[in-house]
C-alpha cells in the first residue's frame, strides 16, 4: 500500500521563486475534488465502494461484458456509471467539456481516443483521421498538449507478434507492416505540424519490440528540433531500466530528444500467466518493491538528463510523485520545467493531480473518449486495477468519503 509521504516540500525553489505558499501535500481533499460537484462525488463513492468488493466487481465486469456482447440495452447504465467516472465522453465534443473543466484548475489533458480490440484493416484506416481530428482539435485548445496512441490500434496483434519474434514476413505481411508505419507516420506528422505531442503506449511484452522500434524511428524523425514523440517504459519489467538507458544513448548518438513516458505497467497478471503457461522466464520483476525501485531510479535518471530527455511521469503512486517533485526542488528546477510532466488517469488519484497543479507543476489527465461499446476493454482494465491493486481503491474511497463528510453530503 502507498504510504503518504511523511515530510512535506515547501514549494520554494533554489532561485527563491515562490511557486505557491502551500506545502506540497497530496492530502488536501478540498483541492483534489473541487472540480467535482456533489452528485459526481456521490457517484464516485458508489462506484469505488462496489469496486472495493472483489465479488461485486467481478460480477459487475462479467455482467457488463456479457450484456454488451448480447447487445442488451445497458449502454445508458454503463454510460451513467463507470463510463462517466473514467471517460470524458463518447465524442471529442463531449470530451471537450470535461477537458475545459480540468483546464480551469490548471490541469492539462492527454486526449485519448480509447477504442480497442479492432483487428480489421478498415478499422485501422478509419482510426487515422479520428486521431488527426483529435490532434487538430487539441491544437485549438491551450490545455491539450498530448495525444496518446496504441500501435495495436493500427496493426493486427498477430502481425506484431510475428515481428516481435523476428520471423520472416511474406510479401503481403510486409505490405501490411508498411501500411502500419505509414499510419503512425501520418499521425506523428500531423502532431508535428500542430505542435502536439504523441505518447506511444506500451503494451504486452510479446509485441513490444516492433512498438519500440517504431517509436524510436518516429523520435529519430520528429524529435530532432522539436519534441513530438514519446515512447513508454514499463518498469514492472526487469529489463526496462537498462533499456531506458540504452534508448537514451541511442537518442544522443542519433541527435534526437528521448521522450520517456514512465509507467509501472498494466498487464502484470496476463504477463505472468502467459510466461507460466508457455514455460519461459517471466519478464516481470520479482516483487512490487523491485518495480518501485526501478521506477524511481528511472525518474531520477531522466531528471539527471533533462537536456536530452523529456520525462512523462505516468503514475498514481504518491511516493514516486513526491520523490520526483522533491528531486526537482533539490536540483533547482522550476516545477513547470518544459521537459517534465506528471500524469494520472481521469477518474483516479485526483488528490495527486490537482495538488500538483495547484503547486505549479505540469500535470495532465489521460482523458479517454470513444463510443461506450468500444471503450469497454479500457473500463474493464480500470475496474480490475481498482479491485486487484492492494490499497488503490481503499485510498480513493477514503479520500472521497472524507470530502463528502467535509461537504456535509
Ligand atoms: C498517465 C498514465 C499512462 C499509462 N500508460 C500506460 C501504458 O502505456 N502502458 C501500460 O502498460 N500501463 C500504462 N499505465 C498504467 C500503469 O502501468 C499502471 O498499471 C497503473 O498506473 C498502476 O501503477 P502506479 O504506478 O500508478 O501505482 P502503484 O499502485 O504504485 O503500482 C501498481 C503497479 O505496480 C506493479 N506491481 C504490483 N504488484 C507487483 C508485484 N508483485 N511485482 C511486480 N510489480 C508489481 C504493477 O505494474 C501494478 O500495476 C498508465 C498509467 C498512467 C497513470
């Protein structure tokens, strides 16, 4: 379980430029929830209470998935509950409202078209203009600097698996891969033109090699003079801290900025299960402590090299966020240094996001949007994560209930 940091930083930096009179604390619930009205807070209380029960959560997830597959009319119910908690809306226009609300409190947005699980070329082609529309929309706003993408949104999973295994591709597969590269190029080119930034999400370890190679190629092309592309490093993998350093050396050699989005990783159970079933060594760290250690080492490494690395700290871990902020302070870095961003997912850890924003740090919410039926895999991951990660739901629930008590509702 995450422990709240004991000491508190007073946010006054080496050059004595006071960013805020407040000490940085993730405990200020009034700041954390000031963008949520009473109704929204009650809904969050209901949801996190349900997710706190593994039985209810499992039943809820199964029933939702079944009902959606059977085309039963549950969309309205899903939309009013878990969807509203974790998603910005079904369309860009709907997400725009949420994004504007976040902006009022100094919180930026990574606008995430979160449609998953497509496997057809027509779907991959269709996704490109959807992302370009998001990039162009983001360019008209002053608080949407990032657009996240998943390579599996543009490529067949089994094609990625084959490339990962370095198996030879036949002529059709080669052409298919060229189309994938072109789709990603188009998106990065649009982002470069609109001065947006693309975050390439990390996915399962058995398809990650082509994702990394594609990300490197995009950074080599677009990060020479500007900062456009970030790759993602999952620190629950025992080899990724070394890989981060190797990626950095490569970036320096080739003269581009390494965009490094650091996360712990979302597919731990799946990774371990597959490794056990197929009898190969698990790529996952032996325990949570090793993941935490590498995460914080990776953040420190990036903060030591901000001239050649842009860092995106994607985590709900209070200790990691606090340590990063503290290191920035010790180094005399401005909290809004243009190469450091903190980020949490929409609907989670508002205490971190809004308190960081209040103290002047660059912070953004990953804000997913898309048709309800298409974001169900994302919602299931959030429900699972909030059920299975020890401490996470209890912590969210505790904060929500304290704020409800404070408001007298
Ligand atoms: C902005 C943002 C973007 C994200 N993008 C991605 C992405 O592109 N790809 C992706 O995979 N995930 C992504 N995630 C999800 C992320 O990887 C984590 O699953 C989630 O954030 C929980 O980790 P944490 O650091 O927030 O918190 P914590 O609660 O401190 O850590 C929980 C995480 O620790 C690790 N862990 C838990 N138990 C163990 C154990 N026994 N042994 C080893 N490790 C353990 C797991 O990764 C688990 O998810 C993103 C998260 C955020 C906030």
